């Protein structure tokens, strides 16, 4: 799954990332685009978060016909003076950064009818992607051939994730956890 790949490629301790979800969710989003958006947000969050368990959180929340995917960390957050420039091309606070990560992530979100925004509501940084909601179940997603991402609950018996695996393997989505 996606998070295992992030943990391996970024040399992270798996317990640093926590998944919080109120229910399973499918979103309408090109899987590769969403992979790039989430990878960028996670890489930034890990870089700025304290090195402790659950210092980076991914949450999925559905409301109406929308799904909100959030990536938040427990680091220092974004300076108020920098918040207006976060998504500008070439803006960076990292001496080794290009300043293109958040800019490209926002462009990819927009190309998929989604909104990527910084939310100044928590200690630390909080970015959220508001997407069009997709199917309400794995069966419905398979029936309509929905491209997108499946965010399973981190609890339960894993049945939804097992049912989603063939769809994901066939190129129909991205299994986050």
C-alpha cells in the first residue's frame, strides 16, 4: 500500500504516521496525481514534525458529496508571514527545496476538481484536500469503474480493504492504508 511505500522510501518509522478516518471513502481523483499530492504533503509534514509516534496524521472525512483528506503534523506550523506564499512557484523555506512541491500539488488538485489549502487551525501545519466524493462502497466503485483513492478505516476486520485490492491492482485506484 501507499503508506508502506512512503515509509520505506522516506526511511521513516511507521509509527510516526497515524491514520484517522470516520468511514471508508472513495474520491474522484486520478490515482497517480493523488499519490503525488499526498507524497508531497507527507514529505513536508515529516520534515517539520517532531520525531515521535503519531507526529503526522492523515484523516479522511466525508460530508455531503465531498471528502476531505487532511495531512497534519505536530511541528511548528507555518509562519503567518509565509502562509500567503505557500502555493506560489519557487517559494521555499528549505535551503535545498525547489519551491515547486506545494505549487504542483495544488495544480494537480485543481486539475482533478479538488481544492488544496492550508488551514491555520491546529498547532503544527494542517493541509487539506477537498475532493468530490465517489462511491459509497467497494462494490459501487467496481460497478462504475471509479478512478480514485480508497481510504479504508484503520479499524475493523479489513474486509473493505481486501475487497478493494482487485480494483486497485487493476489500476482503478490507490489504496492509502
